[in-house]
């Protein structure tokens, strides 16, 4: 088999098809998407701002290393500023779609070093459809998480090029440690994908582990020197960290299989347009796969034994890499998430998952035509089911944004007298249509309120939180104090009843009241309830929230 040589026509076919797949599977309804959870402190904070300030931001991030990962904070801000300048929120989402397309294309190019074109196309498609990570739409993850995967794939591509390119690969792959460190782990297993003499493989492994160890050592050393909380906590609880690392390598792959079953169940029990999209896309992928296989087979048809040998080698590497991809699951332990923002824990496992799918496709292709036909039917069922599942996820994101806009429309109308000194408490049941796929109301509601009001730094207020979430209360000298959930707030904030706004929610319908029954007793506001309704502030974000 001729591996690693990609022709221009092949690249054009594959990139076009992957772009269509990414758009239909993840971004077909991008006009109905908005900001969610962590988007509010990152992407939304860039709305209306010029890209010219990005150099200063990058300089600050690399001077202070927030959370020990400067690119983790820089990439979302860059996406927000550049995308907003190019065409607002819709342009930001289209860039996110292009970013995911780039990663799937890089996955194809990397896999072409070990698999033929048709099987590599399966790898790229499997990466796009990977069901364990449900956050490919979430903008902050489309930047710093997928950005980290970009560094991984680019590093692997350089690693296969050998020579000075291979030396450069360690720097490129190491950038993932500065964004979302989990994505670096599959790079550790790169030598598993090569075939050579035992002596050569031993030398490759030795130099590879030394350079990877040096990269990890430098980054960890910097984070320890800066007393970064996550690394310091892991080092301070070393026994617990080792336990979580080892057990995650067993729990993670099992969860990945469970996520596939879960996705297929949801996909086929929520019949939607994704079924039709899946059928059309599968037909297109099958056609292109046949074209790629036929063009690659001219004059170099591999034997069935050669195909099986290469498929088994690649499958072995994928199966070993899969658990390794979970070795840094220390924060969101255990890695059992099937829905929600924290499913990004599974993102690094998307590469070995996809590589395993491609190697299985090659293995099956080495058997009889009848076996291939049966496998194609099974693949079609899986593909269409996953397309339907991702269409369901798109609808959940669109619904969450609709709920957010309804919530903030009511908050703005009920708080025309809001000032920086105010504390806003919300209590009661939120919209019952809310989904666990992505939260319409979260810890970031306070950040969202600041963006709507046009406030850049809300550490001096106003403060807003849902009482049902993690909010602490205490009394000091007869004065009620509370600790809002947002991490930028002071430890405790004193509440002046003259500046207290109380909102009661019943299934997402808000009304302003003078008193609320809290866990610490009844809290009353002495601030008069205005008779007039509030109007939307003149901020860039509020323009996105207003009903059209």
C-alpha cells in the first residue's frame, strides 16, 4: 500500500466532503445558536471589540499564565474578536465550523501515513461524528479545545515527516499543553503507528519519550513555579492524582462505548432531519470512498494479508492510545459524562476512536465482498444514527438560546432601576424546557448580565445569582452577606436591602417581589418596585438578545 502520498485532487475531494459533513452535522442551525455557559466570560467578552488588541492580550496571557494555560484564554478571545469583526455572531460560528473541518482534514492526513485513502476517510468522518464529546458547537470549546486538537494533529503530521520536521513536531504538539492539556496525550503514543526493525523502534521510543518528558517537565515546572492551583493541587494530593489517572484509563473507554450506544438510542428515538442528512452524507461518503479506493489501487493493489496486517497494527495502536487519552482526567473525575459541557473530557479519545474505526474498515475490506456489503449496512446504520443524534444536539443548543433570550428579556424588563451597587437574587423553578445537553442558566448568568449591561469588569457589581445554585449566606453584625457563584466575585458581599432586587421564577416566568424565603430565613427588599418596564441597554450583546 502506498501511504502518506496525498494528491491535490484527493485533498480537494476530501476537504469538500468533510466541510459539508461538518456543516450539516453540527452547524446547520447556526443562525439559532448563541452564547452558553463559559462562552460568556470568553467569546461574549470580545463582542464589539477590535482584533487590534489581541497582541496585548497574548502578551498578558504568556506573562501571567492564567490556569497555567495561556492559549486556553487567548484562543477564545481571538475567535470572538476576529469573528465579530468579520460578520458578528454568525461569522464566529462559521469560523468554528471551518476549525472543526480543518481538524477532520488533519486527522485524514495523519491517518494516510498508516491507512489507505478510503479507510482514512472513515477516520475523518468518525472524528466528526464522535459522540462522546457533545460540545463541538460550544464556541469556547470550538476554539481552545479544538485548537488543542489542531496542535496534536499538526504535531503528528510533522512527526511522520521525520528529520527536522519530527523535531519541530514536539514544539507544535506541546502547544496543546498550553491550551487543553488532555489533547497532548495521544501524541505520546505516536511510535505505535510505525513499522520498522526492533532496534529502530527502540531508538525511536527512547528519543520520543525523552523529548516528550522534557516538554511535560518544562510546562509543569513553569506552572509549579507560578503556583498554579490545578498543578499545585495535583502535586499536593499525589496519591489521589495517581489513583484518578489510572482508574480514568479504564473508565474512559467504557464511557466512550456507552456514549456510542447512548447516541444511537437518542438518534433513533428522536427522529429528525438528521436522518435524511445522514442518508445523503453516507451516500456521498461511500461514493468518494470508492473513488479514492479505485484511484489508489491503480498499479498497487495490496494483498488481503497486507491489508489485514496494517489494519491490525493500526487497531492495536488505537486500542492502546484510547485509555492513555484519559490519563490526565483529574478535574472532571470520573470521566463518565454523557451530556453537558464537561464531555470535553473525552475529546482526546476522539482520535483513537476514529483511528480504530478506520482500521476496522480496512480489516473488513480484506475479506469477501459479502462481508464488505454487510459491514457497509452496519456502518450506514451507525452513521445515520449518529447524524440524527447530532441533529438532536443542534436542536437542544437552539432551544437553550431561545430560553436564555426569554429569561434575559424578563430580567431587563423587571430591573429598570439596576445599578452597580445592586444585588439581584433569583429564586424558583426555571424553564422546564431546559436541557442537560447545554445549560440555558448557569454559573455564568452573572457574566451574561454584565455583558448585556455593557460592563467589562463586574467585580464591583451588580451581583446576580440563582439561589438554588451554589450560593453561600451568612450574617455579620446583623448585616446579611452572600457569596455569588461567579469566581471573580469577592469572597462575601454585604447586601444593602435598599439595593436588593428579588425575582421569583415559576417555570421560567419571572416576577419581581419584595420578599423571598431563603434557607437562612425571609429576606426583604426595601427598594421600591418600579412601575415602568426596563429597556435594553445599548450594548453589542443586548442587540443579539432582543426578540426579532
